[in-house]
């Protein structure tokens, strides 16, 4: 699954009530059981009237993945794989900061996997 993101066989988009998010960068952390893919996106509009319910601690989005039929999950369960997604956020103060690829840093910040 991780390689499918890197190779572009699986593509991704993020939606709220609208298309407010832009996918930016993808990074593969190759680290045994902690191997993971980190995806960075940017919300380019704020203050929308319609936003999926959330609060100051959490928000909701729709993650759309295309190309899953191109992935061989081997002995892993596809649904379990997809349900184990971890999310994090980072506030950016400028357009320049929003264009920095933070995925390597974020990927190595926390061990994922089991």
C-alpha cells in the first residue's frame, strides 16, 4: 500500500463540504514495522459557511482514495489497513510556510505500525 502512494497507483483527494484542500507532498518512511506513508495537504480557504462538524480538538474530512484496485494487500485486510490512518495538523503562518514539504519531519516524529 505504501509503495502504491509513492508510485502514483493510488491517488488521493480531501473534501469537506467543498474542495477546500490541496494534496501537496507524499513521503515514504522505510523503517521495518514502522514503515508508513505520510501525506501533506493544505486547506486553501477558511471561514466557509458549511464545514463538517468538528471542534477545537478535532475536525472531519472525507478522504477519497482512487486506485485501491491496483494494490495487492497480500495477507493484510484492506479495510483494517485503511482504518488505521493517523492524522495530525500543523498551523502555518504564511503562504511560503504552507509550501514547505514537512512530510519527512512528520513521518519520523512518531512511530506508527505494530
